[in-house]
């Protein structure tokens, strides 16, 4: 009797051949696991997209609404003060600037050659323009 040579046998290691050798319960289990992996990947992808959209929306809202931004900051400070205890709350509250003393616009315009105007004082723009005109006329062009 001849001993069979294992090399003579055709072996197929393809996924389809593996499925053919599996029983129905193993095939079902394999398909369920694959389906769970696919759903997990899809959920992770859409969670990232939604998180990014939510972050951009909140950022745009806080940037465009200064009252909301200050209300949220004030509420956050109150929570921190309550958590830190009464001993530190008086010190921290005295360091925070009063919102009534802050300017309504944070935009600073540099105007060189003129002193900064106080809120009660108005600049005479006509006199400033005449002064600058005289200063420019006094300069000689250099060639």
C-alpha cells in the first residue's frame, strides 16, 4: 500500500474555502462579528464628524456672542469659587475685573503722535488733520 504524499493534495487557503469548511453556526458567528466591526467603524467615524461640527458651532457661537461668553465665564468662575472654598473666594473675586469698567470694544487703534483720549474727552479731528498737514508740508522730499 502506498503512503499518500501531502503535496499531491490540493490545498486552498482562500477565505471562501475557509467558509466552505465551516459549519453554519461558525459562519453565522463570523458574519455577526464582521457586522459589529463595520457598525463600530461607522459609528466612530460619524462620532468624530459630529464632534467636530459641534465644536465648530460652539466656537462660532461663543465668538459672535460676547454676552453669552461673559455669562459662561462668570458661571464657570462661580463654580470654581464654590469648589475652592470660602477662604480663597474673596481673594479671587477681588482680582477679577468688574465688567462695567471694561471697554465695550476691545479693538485698539494706534494713532501715532497723539495722546490717548480719555472716555470723557473728545479729540479735535480737524485740528489734528491741520497739524499733520503742516508737519507733512514742512518735510522736504529727499531724492
